[in-house]
């Protein structure tokens, strides 16, 4: 009972911290950019003190922090309506292709890592996510209002599929960290629900993941000391969790394919979410 209450307390406090962090990142575009630029100062510490090891961890860290800096410039360019060649560079369509690529590459990284660990079924769910990720230009944008939010028009079902897929991946790849990972995944899932705006998921996810990677890289023993979940691991649970995600993922792909072939639905979707004309073409 005491151990359970410790998990509830530590995970609950971390979840609240993540939500507050997302609110800060959303509402202050200037300090958000400054935070991620300054976060680069932590890279030498991570390297020399061995806090981040292996190709997967380094690629994960850089593929989140660097895009967050680029996103910061893009948000300021849009929200603050900055002028000049420097700022106009970040107010073009390439930024939408870039953010789309970052998301799909991050999913692909974890999917390939999962396959290498023998978690084939969960890897199928990862492929399903990539196949059904909303396309850039049409369904991604950075608003000129509401703090310059990055919006990706994912469905709630897609967000849930991502959450259970990624949680299963961490459960099999780094079971000690699954409790802390559940916090960032649930924060990314629940915050958009609270705001009644599913399209906030992508920005919420990238901000919570970025903070998590920074904390884990700079303080590698923190999560192991306060919410070590290694005792939760059970290979049977991991196997059937992956099977569940595979079925979920394939079912979603089938639904997605059938739905997207519906011309009326496709027309309504484009009229509702099409962001094609919001950015310069170059």
C-alpha cells in the first residue's frame, strides 16, 4: 500500500508539472524559444557524464530538442507577425513538412527499436500510426492566434493508439521508466481533451517529451529513485499488450482507409481543416 501511494504521489506530481509546463510553453512563445535554445547547454553534460548512451537515446534527444527550437522561431514568426527575410523563412510551408517528418521519424525510430527487441506485434501498431498520420499542408498548421499553437488534426482515436503503442514500447524497452513515460503520454493525451481541442496533441506531446528527455539526460537516477517501475515488467503482459496494439492499429488503418475513400467525408474534412493557403509556398 505504501509503495502504491508513492507511485500515485510521484506520478501525480510529475503529471501536474508537465501540464503546467505545457501551459507555459503555449502562452509564452518568447520564453519557450529561449528555454529550448538554452537547453543545448546541457548536451556537453549529457555526453561527458554518460547520462545519454546509445544511438537511440541520442537520436531521440536531438530529434526532439532541435525541432523544438525551429518550432519556436516558426511560432514567433506567425504569432508575432514578424517581417524580414529571416522570419519569413520560418513562415513557409516547409515548416509543416518538417514537423510532420519529425513526428513520423520519431515513431519510426521507436518502431525499428521495437522490432530489434522482438516486439513485432507492437511494431505493427507503429507502422499503422505512420500510415494514418495526418498529411502536412492539408492538416497541419501554426496558428496566428491562440499563442501561435502548432496544430496537427489527429483524431482522438489516433492519439489513444499512439499512447498505448508508445507505452507498450517503453514497457518492453525500458521497463524501469514506464511509470514516468506514462505521465508524459497521459499529459499529452488528456490536456487536449481538457481543452476540447484534439489537434493540440502534437505540440503537447513534443513539449512534454522534450522536458522528459532533458530531465532524464541531466538527472539519470531521478526517475529510477522516485518511480522505478522495473517490478511492473512481465513478458506475458508485454506480448499480449503488443498483440492488442497490433489489432487496434490494423483496425484503425482499415477504418481510416474506408473513411478516406468516402468522397463526401473527404470534402468535408478538407473544408474544415485545409490549411493549404495559410503559408507561403516556398
